[in-house]
C-alpha cells in the first residue's frame, strides 16, 4: 500500500514540472516539504 507521504511527495514533483513557473514551483516545494514532514512523523 502506498503511504500518504509518498503520494504527497509525488504530487510535489509533478507540480515542479507544471508550466506555471512561480506558482507551481512554490507549491511544488511546499508540497515536497509537507511530504517529507509526513514521512518523518509517520515513518518507522
């Protein structure tokens, strides 16, 4: 089963490649950070 943090991090990576540079890049980085925090909090 795929963890929520993995899905959030994948969404962040996808947002980095969306062709709306300022908005997508900022949202992508924020989403990656949220995914990393989720991984640390819920990880084993």
